[in-house]
C-alpha cells in the first residue's frame, strides 16, 4: 500500500479520500472523507491546498465515469484548484467533464506547497486514469492542469477515450513525467493533442471559437517519457503539439506505438517506434526523424517521406530496423539519408524509393526472411552494408539512376541465405572492407564491380558464384582487393565479327592478384553463355605436347564456358609478376598453353602480343577456336628452363628459398642446383608483398654445376610480417626474381634462454617487461604456467631431467623455445 504522509508537505493541507458513497459527482462533498473507512469529515469546505486521494484498497466506489462539473453552460471556465491529486494502490478511475452546459471543467493541481517528491499529480504503477465522455456531447470535456511550481509523475496508466478536447497539461517545462515500463499512455479516441501545444490554442468550444479560459498552450518539453515508458496513439494528433517546438520528449528506451491518428515524424525524436494496425501515414519534411532505438513495423502501411541529408535531415535509427508485418516505405521527395546503426530483420516488406537521390547506411546485420522483402528503387540511392547480409526472401537493387551498393564493414562480412540478391542495370557492387567479404549465395551484377579494399571470396565447390554481366565494368583490382575464387562473365548467345567482347576477370588467390581477360571475337550459342574463370595457385602437371617444353611451375587458369558452344574465336590474356619467373616476355618461345584438364596434356595456342616487363606484364595468346567446358590456360615455354622454376630459360636453377625467425633476426637461406654466369643475389624485403627494397647483396658463385647453399640474416626486421624475395642478376645484367617467402618478427621472438641446459632457473635474455609463460613436455602437456620477467626467469627445479618447451606470450607476439633440464 502506498503511504501518503511522507509527501504531503505542510500540516495545514487536508487529505481527503474518495469514497464515492454519495453520487458520481466530483464536487459532491459526501463522496470525500478524511478517513479511509469513511468515519471522518466530508469535504464540505474545499480548500485550494487539499490533497485528494483515490485509493484502490479502501473499498471505495469508483463510478464510470466520475463527473467533474461546476456550472451549467457558457464559455467561462468551471474549475477547482487543489493542492495534490493521487491515484494509488490499484485504483482505476474513469473521469469525465460536465453533463450539462456546452463546455468543460478544469482541475488545477496548483495550490499549497509543492511535494518534495515531485509528485503533486501522481498515478502509481498498477493504477490508472481514463478520460471519458460524459455521455452527452463532444463539447463537454475535462482538463487536468499541473500548475506552476508543481510536478506530475505517472508510473501507472493514462488513457484518453473521450472523443473530445480533454487534456492533461503541465504548466512548467518537465512538469509531467511518465516513467517505467509499467507506465502506458493510450490515446484511443481524442480530438487534438493530449498534452497541449506550444502553438496556438486548439480548444474550440460549442460556439466554434477558441476558448481562452481553457487554453492548452504549454511550454516546450513540458511532458517527458523516460525509463521505458510507453505511448500508444490510436487517435488524435501526436503528443508533440502543433507548434514549432515539441511539447513531449521521448528518451532512449521508451516506446511509441502508432495505430492511427495524425502522426508526426518531421524533426521528432523517439526511443523505440512501432507502426501497428491498419494504417497509412504519409508525412514529409526536411528535419531529421531520429529513432534512438528500434523502428518496428508490425502491420499496415507506413510511408515516411522525411527528406534532407547530413545531421539535420533524413531518418536516423540508432537501434534495429524490424519489419514483422505490413509495409514500411521510405519515399522522400528530395535528397535524403537513411541510417540504421543496428541490425535489420525483415519478415515483411520494406522499400526505399527516393524521388531525387538518397544514401542508406545499414550498419549491422541485415536479415530478410522468406516472407520479407527489401527493395531499393526510385531514383539514385547509394547503400552501405556494415555487416552480414542474409537473404531468404526478396532483396533487390532496382535504382532508377546510377547507384552503388557497398560492403563497407570493419570486420569480415558475408552474403548469406537461400535467395539471390537482384541487381538492376544502374547499380554498382563495391567492396571497401579490408577484412573481406565471403559470397555465400550466387548473384549477378549488371552495371559494374568496384574493388576498393578487401577480397571477395567465392567458392566453386559451394556454388557461390559472382557473375558480372557482359557490359559490367571493373574498377580497381590489386593484391589487396580482388575476387579470390571463381568469377563468371556473361556473354550474349551471339557475338559477331566487328563487335568483340573483352571480359576482364579481376581475380587472384592467396593475396596475389593475377587478372586475366577473355577476348571474344565471334561466338554462337543457343543461349546466354557464362564464362567461368579462376586462378589456380598450384602448378599444373608437366604433361605437354610439342612444341611445348613445359608450362608454368607456379599457377594456371581455369576458364571455360558453362554450355557447349556452336562456334567460337578469340584469345586469352594472362598477367604475370615477379613470382611467375618470366625472363623476357618478348621471346618467341614464351607462349600460351591450353588443356582440357590441369593434368594435361597441354598444347600450345601460341602468342599474339605481350606487354610490360618480366616482373609486371601480360601475354596474349594467338586466336583459338576450340573452347570446351573444361578448358584451362597456362603460361608456357617451348625451350627448356635451366633457371628459376619458370616459363623462360633463366641463368640460375634455384632449388630452395626459405625465411625463418631466429632469436637475433630472420634467417634467409637458399640453394642452387647450378649457376651460369651468375653475378650476385640481391635480398629484398617488403611489408605488403608488393613494394620491395634491397637490404643486402650476396655474391654468387658465377658458374657451377653442383649444389650450393647461401645464408644471410636480416638483423633488423620490421615488426609484423616481413616478405622477402631474391633478385638474381647475371654477368650480362639480365635479372630474374624468386618466389616470395615470409616470416613474422615480434619483440618476444628475440628472447634467448640461458643457461640452457639448466638445473635451477632459465633466464630470458633480451626480454623487457612482463611475459606470460607455459612449460610443456614434448607431448604438448602443460606442466607449469605463470608470469615472469627476464631477470626473474622461470624456475625449473621441480621438473625431472629431460627436454621441455617454453612458450612465451607478450602483446608483441608469441614464441616457443626448447630447453633442457639437467
């Protein structure tokens, strides 16, 4: 039971409890008593500081409705001033304006001293007030007004079901607070704004004119919803009022459910916003609609026409976008933005259709279920996804003008689901995520592919194919951004002479970019053809037909049509770099090979052109006419190779090149089976496997027919992953490059154990700061764990004699070293 004495203020105030024993009239003295049981004094002499209490535990009679009436007609205000009004302990009262006259009544909570608990007007959780009609005419209404210096607190429920201009008003800013998830305001049947307006008076009486004595003009922010409080709009005008500033504010965590009435989205801020019921609302404007938490659609149709860009326009959703029913349309008439920081879960339809242009950010996961749809159409609209996209329904990009769909997360992203995304003719597909994008469902891009940052992973075995239409453009492409896997390019059924197709494949494997191009001069097929291609970063079998001597020892290309062709003529252009071991791309012996299987046999299809240098160039085959559904292509040579494994003759035969991390640096070693007129080796280092610089020069043997081993040490490696390659230069200045190897360097890698063997302690020479350690036996079982420093070392006295592993972990990295306990 709620206790009243602690918040009643000065002792001069008299508390009366509603008993309802005389009538259904507020102003009937016999209905009020100073005692809860009715044994005290009745309210025969009302005072302006009286405390009036409705208590649900004292067996009072609560009529429906309780009539507040003080006069009989005219435009004058019939009102009473009281000190406080409290509805507690499960009391549920239905209250209405007068049954006689043609205008309203006012209860002013304005007299006496203010409550120290800021609850001069108080509706407790589990209790409620319902504003009802008096059963006569809509011109008879009721205002409850919280006066200057007074506060209202509602943790229970308020309902407006009166069909008139009844109001609950607060005279001061922050004068009325709705707090807690158990507090719900329902506007079921109301004319106008439930809490008044900051604009002109909206209360119109029976005369058809505004009633100044009943003015509902209040200051901005006079009503607050906090701590999860709820508002349900089924009628009337939104609780913000009709002025330029809002009467009501909704804090994060609150919930607003819209069913019907006049909705306000322009320039408003909501906590959680839900569209429910059968409703169509179309509101336009350029001030930002802010939804701090989730936007949910459960039924009906909602058209949000908020326009504008930047921090002052468009729609901003700080939480999730959820469409569980109905239709949610974003249809701005001018340039606009839609930002969703949370996830999007769509089991019904959502569309974004700007008239001019728009930008959409869906920052977290997007899930379109089998019954859902997400459609982008209308004018240009650029869409950014910040996380995974899963589509089991309909996800389409049908923008009417040039637009871009970008996967721009900061962690690895994936396209998932059982249904394919649909890209229209005006939409580019872009990756701008260094962590990469995994394609888990096949789809086709028609306008173009933009490779800004990150890899796109496709999987032939899983059937997750990315297809580019014949007219699709490709922008970008590098070791850091390409398609890692297989890619299809579409071609029409017929390609005629004089109108060739050039189909670029921006592909790579293992972070190495090796694009290739299919040049279709003529083609005839019974249907559209998908030419499917992939870089295979393994050496093909050296099964060759004359005049070939060998094919690449490094990689080959799988490229073939998905249907049998009636006829074909065209060429293939393969790119190469240093690790493809091309000596001179202009040599006539440097040709293209073709096979129906990577196991061979490989046959020469000649050459027609080359470009670039040995370390960065391309080779174009001669025209060929046989193009089966299992075709493969490789760089090849018609003369023997006596050098680095490659496609052209080279002056040195390298049999090994390796890099390994040691305690004092990164060791590099290589071996040659033979050398001819070799001058020197230049050791080169890189941090990105693309840009190398020389760090050491090692003199070569010159000419040798026996195996020789070289070693050197990089004593100042860079933190992180270091890439190395050899540049071999012969006596006449010709050069070639080895494959790229790598080794990681971190501060912990430089630690040396001493003494080793040891019977007491193993100290960590070269270690600064604290390190976590584990001692393991040679079977990998953990024997000891802890933290130590280099000077403190690790005690091994408890270990029996034998060999052990010591794992050291710091923020800089991890190393495992072997030591002996003697």
